[in-house]
């Protein structure tokens, strides 16, 4: 089977020493495609460097709500320019985070909207980070139409958020959090039509059970696919194939 990890951070310093070895190992173990997600100017540049090095890896670039504290005047211009690279498939991850940052909500909203404008200018979809901020996130998306739509990456297990996102024709990406004990993931997964589901690891974060607390890698996307197969009562191969095709369709790969 060929798995597609739709969101991982091999631009994270965690992988600095063994990145090449890991990527080779993962490819040999059915992880045939990966999207390396940017979250700051520096890490977006690194994501593109990695994607340019490997034909089966693609990149996103953007500034996350947790990385706007030191934003410079020309950073959004830099994001727009680097997003013109052929290996960049989306603007992201971008959005709102009221879990870690409650004091700068207006700045988060402003940077989110400005990056939506970049996505529309370049005809790219967006990858959304929304944590404890779903009402404002949905409000912004309703008021600022994204031409190529977007995906809620590592989507919080909130049925109201998922319903609103689906009503806007957005995709939902599930990660290791759906495997956590007491996650109450079943209702959320069942809400999402098969043609709107993506899978991801968000490595090196959010390792699924039984590896919670360990450094996450794309190998664990198999456990996310297995959980979805169990919840939806589908063959694993069907889940692997449909999430791969959904990812390719959404990102136009």
C-alpha cells in the first residue's frame, strides 16, 4: 500500500541529524508521499529545500499563529515569493491559536487574512491551524472566501467545527489524536464523507497510541489510517487509497 502523510515537519530541528535516513526508511516502508509543512519564514524555506531534494515530498509555506511574534514587515512578501516554487502546493500552516496565544487575537486574524489573500493571488489552497478558535476561524473563512478552499490540519475533535468546515466545502485531516484514549473521535470521523478525509502525522508531534509521548514520524500515519478504517468499518486498503487520492486531488499533485 502507498500512504500519503499530508502534513509533517521534517523541517523541524528534531530531524536535523537523521532526516535523510528517516525519509529513506519511510519510503521503503510504504510512505510514498509526504507534505512538509512550513510554519515560519525560515521553516518554510527549509520545507521547500527538502521538497526540492526529494521527488516524492512537497511543501507548504506560511506563518502560523504561533510564529507571528517576531514577524517582520517583509515576511509576507517573502512567503508570497517562495510560494511560487513548483514544489509548493499550499499556503500554510496558517490560522488562529487561542490555546497558546490569547493576547494577540487581532494580530492573528490580520495575518491569517493577509495569507488568505496570498493564497488567492497565487491560486493555492490553504492549510489551516485552528486550536480553541474555531468560531473565529469559520467566521473569517465565511467573510474571506478562499478560491481553492482549504484543509483543517490536525483537526480538533469538535463536531460543530467539522460541520461548519464541511458546509464550506473544506477538507478534514485527522492525525494521531484520534487514537488517544477518551478522545471521542468516532462521532467526528463518521461526520466526514470519505471524499473529504486526509490523514497526517504532524510529526514530530502527536504520536498516536501506543507511541504517545515519543517522537512521531510518518511511519505512524499507518495507525491513523487503521483507526479510521476501524471507525468507518472499511478495509484498511480502501482508507489508504481514498486518503491518498483525496490528498492528490486537493493539492493538485
